[in-house]
């Protein structure tokens, strides 16, 4: 990988400064020679004092505008109520305070900047200056000195000779960060089988998300879409978010003759099927149900499942079908679960199997 | 000691107050020796050299507004019932994080403005870094001695992405929560350790009650702290290396031509900070960003269509959307390739651009310093590669917004996804070939201009009836500028046998390098620039036009 | 022509050509892009019949069958109810120009009286939801916040947070809910037009529907508030990102060009 295996002549010839540098004159020998920095040309402001005065006034005007805008900002802050909505074309019905504060603050800052730049552009010298660059690499003497110093220091420490010290020190330094890593252990519990279980149990009623009432089989019509949670899970519960993230159900009713998958029909109640609402890709709540095609689409990454065929994946990045919950009807006509999901809901993971 | 005393006694006599203060500081900080080299430091003028300043200033704006926001934000996931002033959410259960963001937006005077400045500045910061990186890439400014600064910049871009992600996840709204859920799903897809990392990061099952406060310390402390260090390092190196410049009359690899820091750049760069800040403040006055109140609080069983991350994560989103759902189940374990491959690709895709300077310097074998920028056309293979990379990036951005693209251009979302799947492989190849052709064409035109002058568009009829287009000869400045670039010769492996007729062993890496070098600098891959002899022959031979 | 050829080499010529090319591409797109604007006017004259069945025989029977039993081109209308007819015909979706998965909204060519007659005929084929009364869909007094929660639970996955619409599979889409009559929103929830699932009163009560309408009225109407400023289409980060790139970074680059540009020299002026 060293540079030695590329011959020097393959590198382009550098245009050495002494060949035709800044001082060289374009002549017959070097038609492309560097003519050097072009002569400085004056701006209007450099030669016409009136123009310069105009620039000065423009800069002062901008700075004054900035001061006025800051006064305006404070006035707006005090005067405009925080909840006042105003109509401003073409922005729409917007917060008057936000608009006023933003515009005045923006103007106050922008005018300072515009003033400073205008000042620099028109009144400060615009003569271009060339500055020499110096090589970043150290001179050979410096390089040699540093190497020698280092060797001296290393020798004096006797690190190379006293191997016992070196090895134990490296060992100690390697081990000591482990404490820091071990301390991270209590960030969270071990996975165990948490991802495999949901709140669903045999006999748990399917509760309508909209009404908070248990669903009857007769409530669910063909072509409708309903979302359900397990009985007993309330929005105010401490664990609500974690539980609903696994237990959320999507209930649709198909004509039993439309169901192609045998198990799906068996696990349904007269065509009412209950599928996990959580996508098997990365866990978005999937629920874009098309009642004519029986397809359900995930709005996040467009995995598409066929609810009439065991919710198998027909498009997109999901790797396996949506888990189905086996349901039935109790004596009073309410839909109930006949057990937990028989596979983990949501995204796949290493231990899923 | 003695020098200080004499200086003190000298200044006590009649020095103005400012000088006295400076002397005082110099005695303690040594500011004069620092200022000696830097006060009149030269900066070349070009608009594209200010892209980095846009990034720096938006970063400062983000820090200033971010500090303000921390005064009002509660990084807590405790569920509370909302009773603030935004009517359409009253009585809803939400986390304190979400509720306090609503308070910042509706009850704190100016809070909404600061939130919007913070977020718009973040969008501009990342976009600015992207464009700044492209400028550095296409002009070859990453070459020696600036490779480390390229890496600093690259790290800033990547850390900026994650700081942005942790930031927009803090309000715990329905959109960002969906993004966090996606992240958790992606973590789960990591083989072997995924489930453990997820449990540790979220303090248990998703969403748990911890991620907002954990993201908060990552967002306001850990990542910005590292970034601040990198920014300082980046700037020190910019000062130390001195800025690059484009070729032109009087500009060599050994000098830097421009205007001095004091006063011109102090005013221009200082002024530009105010311009950027003012501009973003006005943007935040007129355009709404991340209106979390219409998104609603996060619930893991709710979602909205059009669920996208901020633009800088869009390309990761595209990868994940375009990927087919591959999943392997073996020996009781699941390998989620459908998610894991995009994760790996994400790293590789960014990594290749980070390592590019080292790849190129290996191919050229060039160990010299470079301070004169390349025009992109004069490095056709590099430019082609860069455009191919950007093309792949853009196609993935389209993939990340495939639903919005579908609805707004009346296309099928499935077709858009297929376009992205194919385009990711075909697009960069086409872009590479087309770009390289264009570059070579432009090189030919440059050579033509040098030898024959500028086509003036004026048609002249000669006495004997021939029509010619009048060519204006180029000025000396233009001639120099157009021929100032360097051209490498392709590396050769050398003869297959050595002088004794014994077969020489050529390492595979050397063969690869010779091949690559040929692809960069071979006969058809760059147009030889005109030589002085050619020019003289043409101008003396029939110099009438 | 001489002028043109002289300017051919102008530094800005490339830009002009680029703009022309972009304009051409746009033009070509509009020519080739699928048009879903309705050409409904032509059949209008022939539909001047005042009784539902006659109206049906002319406008609907070819796809839905002479007795509403359905054909391969259109579903059965037995039991869809008056609400479905009112929604489909009053929003101009029916009669469709051509059968397909997605029949877009277009200009309605029937009078309300015609629609009522049609609806009465369809309702007579089999019991189904009737057209809601104003009292049912009037959002006044409804719980906006509850409506928002219901909307995010049942609707936003297809129609977006504030009802701006979204994509479905294979070119189908959930339309925007902007400027949709509350009555039609109510009917759509009740009957589930086309690929939209239905949300019958048994699972989404009358009050629930009213809440949802009230929420939409608050966040997606002409005078909905957008405190932060321009709504940018209400599409979320995609439009925000585009706006940030074009106007945010674009504007700042324009400023940078001004900051770095040379000041005019005296000679030139």
C-alpha cells in the first residue's frame, strides 16, 4: 500500500512556482503560464465619496431597522395575546404572536447581518491578498528530534524491558471499563418470554375500542372494520401502552365462502376473523383494510397482507403472516378469545423461531 | 517576567484602554502570538465555501434554542390527562413530554417560535451538511492534507442524523412514536443480541416508560457534546490547513488568495451568522413544522398514513420500504433479513463515502498536498461515482416517501416501490456513465476553447465564399485557468517477467489498483489537456481565428 | 436568427435550455398522465327522467344489473341502503365512467330530487342504512377531543392525521376529506363506499360519528387554525423536508451568493 509501487513519473508534474509562478510573465515559451494576480480594480465607493456615503447611509439604515425590529419584538411580546389567531394571506389562520415575534426577530437579526455584509462589500478594502502556505509536514530535523525524544522517553520508562509491568498494566486497563458496562445491566429486564405473551386468555371478551363495550357477533357486519382490546384493559392503566402494543386486534367479517385458508375459517366465528393489528415487519399498527380486496396495508412500509388467505404477505417487507387470534362466541352472544395468540405478535426477533 | 514589566510600564504611559486589556490578556493567555498568524488570515471568496458556515451557524442556533426549550420541556412519560389550552386534545391521556410540548406551543409566549426555529434549523443544518459534503467531494477538497477533516465532517453528519432522530422523538407524538417503534423493530431484527438491546434501551417492553428521558440525555448531552468537540476540531483544522481555492491567475498550490479575516471576513462571516439566524427566524414565522397537536399523543395501536421520518432519515426509510420481506427460520432462530439487510446497507452506504478519500489516494498513489480544487469535470470518474452515490441516495428518498409520491403523481404505490427496487441498482450505473460522458465532453470543450478560442456565435463570410464562425482567442487568465489542472497517468503493473525472464509475482491488490487507476486515468477516461506545443502550432499555423 | 445564434454561446444559454427542457417534460407529463377529470357532462342530457327506477335503468343498470342484483362490473345494491346511494351519487362517484377499483369523485350531475328518487328505489330492494338527518351529522356540541381519538384509531391510517388522504395498494387511494359535506362523511362511515370498510352504528355509534365530524371540522376546514404558519399540505416530514431544502437551504445559498459575490467595479458601471 505504500507509494513506492507507483512510479513517480505517473504523478502529474507539479507546476513549480519557479517555472512560471506568480512573477512569471506570459511569453512565447509558456502560452498557459500563470499571469499572476490581476490588478486591483476600484469600486465606485473607492473613488466616489458620494457613493461611499450612500453605502454608509445604507448600512446605518439597516442597523437602525434592526433596532426598530427589536423594539417591535418586545412590543409584540407584550401586546399580542398568546392564543390570538389571525388570518394572513397566504399563510392561513395562524398565531399572531408567532408571526409577529418571528418576523421582528428575523428582521432584527437579518438587518444586522445585511448591514455588516454591505459594509464589508462596499466600504472595506476588497483588494485580494496572497498568503503563503507552508508545508504541514515537519522538517526532517524536527521529525528526527521528536522520534529521538520519544525513544528516549520510552527507554527511560523501561516499558519495553519490564514486561511484567507492561502486561499487568494493559490487563488492568482492559478490565476496568467492564465495570462501566456491567453497570448498564439494570437498564432493563431480560427478555425471557415477554414478547411471546399478550393479555389474551381463553374467555376474555373482545372490547370495542370505540365504545368500550364488549362486541357481539351480530355487531360486526360484512365489510366493516373494528378494533378491539382485551376486556379489563383500561386507558388509565399503568401498563396500558405496553399491553395494547401487543394485544390490539383488528376485527373484520368476511363471507365464509371467501376465506381461502382452512385454519383461518376454523379460527373465525362465522367469518368474523380477529388478527393482530401490529405489523410483523417492524410493529406499526397495520389497519388500512380494503373491504373489496380483503387486503390490509401497512401505512409505514407498505407490507400488504391478504386477510382472506390467512393474512399471508403479498407485498412489501414483512416476513411472515399476521398472527390470528382464535375467537368464538359465549352464551350471551359476545365475542370471546379462545386462548392467547399461538405465536409472538409484532416484529420478528432472533429467538422467535 | 522582565518583559511583562517593561510592557506594563510601556502601556501605562499612553496606551488606549483596548490595548491595555489586550496586553493584560496576552500576559496570561499569549493571545498575541495566536493573533499574529490569524488576525489577517486570508479566506478565498466563493459562495460554495460558505456552505459550511450555514451548517456551523445553524448548529449554534440549534444549541441556543435547544437550551431555551429544556427550560420548559418535561422529559417524562408519565401518563396524564391534558387540560391545557388546545381544545381538540382536552381530556386526552398523554405523556408529560407531549403535554409539555403542547404547553411550549400554546401557552409559553414565543415558545412556538423557538420550537419552530429549533426544528427548521435542524432541517437546514442537515441539508447544509449534505450539500457542503458534496461540494467538498466534487471539488476534491478531501485530498491530502484534509482527509481527517473529511472524517470529522462525515461524523458530524451521521451524529447530526441521530441527534435529529432522538430530538424529534422527544415530544412523544403519534408520528415520532411510530418512528421509535420502527427503530425498536429494527433493533429486534439484529441477530443474537437484538432482543436484549431492545429490552435494555426501552427499560423493558415497548414503549415502556423510559425512552423519552433516555433519548433526552442522549439528545441534549451526549451527542451534541461529541458534535461540539468535532465542530471545534473541524474549525481548527480549517484554520490550520488554510482554505482551498479554485485555480485561477495568481492562485497556486503554495498560496491562498482572498481577503483578510480582519476586517472583511469578520464582517462577512459574522454578518452571515445574523443573516442565517434571521432567515431561519422568518422561516419559522411563516411556515409550520412538526405540528404535534394535530398528530396527537403516541399510542402503539394508532397510526397515520404518510408516516415518514425527517428528511435525513428518509433514505434509511426508503431502504426499509423497498426491501423484500426475507426471513429465515433455522434451528429455532429467526434471521430477519428483510430488516437486517437494510440496516447493514445503511452503514455500508454511508461508510463508502466516508472512506472514499483513502480509496482514491490509494489508487492515485499521490502523497502530495492539494490546495487547488478540481473542477468536477476534470475528475470524471470521481464525479461519476459521486453522482451515482447521490442518485442512489435520492432514489431511496423517493422510496421513503413512496406513498406521498404515489398519491401526488397518481401512481400505484406498488409501481413506485418496484421503481425504487430496480432504480437502486440501475440508477447509479446510468448516472455514473452519463456523468462521466458529460465530464469528458466538457473536458473536450475546454481543450477546444484553449486551442481555438471561444465560439463567438458570429458567422463571417470570407471573400472566397466560405462561412466561418469567428473564434475569439481566450485571455491569458482563461488559458491558464483552463489548463491548470493536473492529469495523472494510469498506474501500470510492469512487465509480467523480470529482467531474468522469471515470472514476476504481482499481488492481487496491485492488479486491482492498476485496473482502477486505468478506469480513472486511462486513455478513454480523461481527455489530455492541450500542450503548449499544440497551442503554438495552431496559433502560429493559421492564427486567423 | 443572427441574434439567436450569437446568444447561443451565452453563459446563461444552458440554463435557458434546461428550463425549456423542464417545461417540455412537464407538458409531456400532462399529455400522458392519466386524467381522472370527469367527462360527465355528455350523459347529463339523457338523464332527465324523474323516477328512481327509470333513472336507475338508465344510469346504473348496465353495471349493477336490471334489478340491482349486481353483475361482474358492479356489486349488488340489495341492502346497501339509501345512504349509500346518496353518498355515491351526490359526490359524483356514481355513475362511474368505467368500472374499477377506485371510482373518483367528480361533478355531480343529478339534482337532489333525482338522488332521493334513486335512493328510494334502492332502499326498496332491501333494508339498509337510510340517509342521515341533519341532526345526526351536525357537529355542534360534539366532543372534539374524543372525535380526534376516534379519528386516529379508525380513520387516520388511510386518510392521514387531519384527513389529507393517503395511498392504498395498486394505485387506489383514500381521498382527502377537505371540503367534504359532513353528511357525506357520515354516510361514508356508515356504508363503506368502494374499498373503505364500513363503520356501522353497532361498532361506531351515532355519537362517535358526530365526534369524528366535529374533529374534522376543527382541524380540516377552510378556517382551521395552523398556529405555526403555512401548513405545507399537512403531509408531515416529506413536505417539510422539501420546503426546508428549497426555501430554507435554497434561500440561505442565495444569501451566501450575495455575501461572496464581488462588488461591482467602477469601470463597468
